[in-house]
C-alpha cells in the first residue's frame, strides 16, 4: 500500500457570474445548494478514506478551488476540513488554500475561514484597472479588490496570493506597469501572472473566431512578460514557474505537487484525480460528473461520481513528467526521471539535444530546464509531449 503524502482538491463550482474568458467548471444558479453540496463532498470523502491506495496516507495540502469557494460559509468549509482531518492524517505544515473573488469577499467571513483551518487565501484580482476589469467581465471594482486584500491581511493570513491577467487586447505596457505597482503595494508573498488566452467554448473564443477580438502582437506580449519578471524580481518575488512568483518559502505547495507529478485526490463536480500505480511509473486518472446537480444525485445513490478514467502508461507518464516539470524554473531533476523511467530525458527524447543546441533548454547541475529564451517559447516545446 502506498504511504507517500498526497494532495486533496475540493471543487466548489458556484459563481456569482461567469467571466467570458473562463473555461473552468463553474455555474451560476439562482440558489446555491450549499448544504446539499457540502454533504455530497463529505460522502465522497468518506468513501475514498476507506479505499486502498488512499487509506491512511498523509495530506500535505488541501485546495478549495472553483468556481468561487468563498460563496460558502466558514461553517461549511470548517466541516469539510474537520472531516478531512478525521479521515486522513494531516501533515503539521499542511498548506490549506481557498480561492476567493473580491466581489464575494465578506469581512465577517475571513476570520471564520482562518478559524476553520484555512491558512492560505488566493484572490482572483486580475487587474486594478477599471477598464480591464470591465473587459474581463469581473463583477468587482478596483477598490473592492484593494479592500479584499486588506481584509485578507487583517484576518491574519500571512500566506496569501492573488492573480493578474495580462496581454489583454488593448492593454498597454503602462497599464500593466500600473497593475504591478498596485499589486506590490500589498507586499504579496505570492503572485500569479497569466497571459490571456481564448479558451475554446468561452465567449472570448467565440469573439476571437468571429474576428472581433485579437491577440496582442507578439513583441508587446514578450515585453509584458519581461516587465513582469523584472519588476516582481526586483521586489523579491522570484519566478519559480512559468506564471508564478513567490518570496522564499511561499511557493504554492499544492501546485508544486501537480508539477512534480504527485498524487492528488479531487472531490466535487468535475474534479480530477491522479494516482501513480505501485510500480511508480504508470498511473490512473479519473474525473467526476461535471454537472453539480447530477454529481450530487450520483453521490447520493452510489457515494461516488466517477464518469471517466484513463490508464497512464509509461510513455504518457514520461511525457507528463516532462511538460509539467519543465513549467518550473528549476526544471526536471535528471536522476529522478532516470530512476522512474529507466533512461535520462535526453535518451528518452532525442529531440532534446536539438533544443539544447538552439539554446531553448540547458542541462546544468543535474537539472534540465528552460533558458530565458526557451521560457518564451515553452508552448512550442510542450506540444511535443502532449
């Protein structure tokens, strides 16, 4: 039986409104069924707590994602955390993150989340510019975003993060510079900066396909990425993953587990899970029913909501190890790859030599990682593994 620590993801799919760029499994409903959905999560948690492959393993991180988890009251979050602690051993340094949007932040709730056991908050700010917030379909104002961050700090969250979205059509370098200045006023220990993408199935993708929306030109997008890296680096936020920056000891432990191809258990509508098999190479991935109503009905009937599973063979596991691990600026530990797959990355993927010759990758101090040039072209390399 496996004994390595794992991560727990809990999906709360409800939102006040749906942003036009968002392709996550999120839903706007007239009445959020908080009690019923919480009960379904508890039943699913109980099931996995007794299953081989999970029973008795230590939780190293818990992440409430969505959707907007802060639509749920502290009592519901506390009940879920109490059941998790009763079901699995909890590491002393377990990172417990909850996502929140400024438009749903309630000052009275945040001390309650802290008391319930949440020790890290991730706030979906996206921008401090009114015109960009309107373009992105955000329901909060710039002032509400600032108020939310102040509430987070006043509630005792020393570990917090927030997101910015850049490379929006019409956004200038000056707009981005102003956003970064506003962000740094809060001295965040962690910040994520994502370039806008037009994900299939979203309103933005429809506008893009219809020719009514276009990407920023490549030179401007590169200049924005360089500005983010320089400005955040100068402020003590070091880039440790393609889109993530942190002060020392404030990396997102939950996401690092994903990028290191670690095991994770997902609960809730549309949640995904992954567990490596006993051989340490192959794996199993499965996902739940996406519709919250169908998810709750299925859990009520069978205590689980799995609708699809996939066997991850050694070849696909190696590919995932590469494109997930290369997202991190430290790169991939060559010896870890060799121990798991029987060859070094360069032996497994001969094309890596060409990328090294082209100064996109470098092998140094037992790690294979992107160069600064390679990070800018990462997606063109990732497609070779996906």
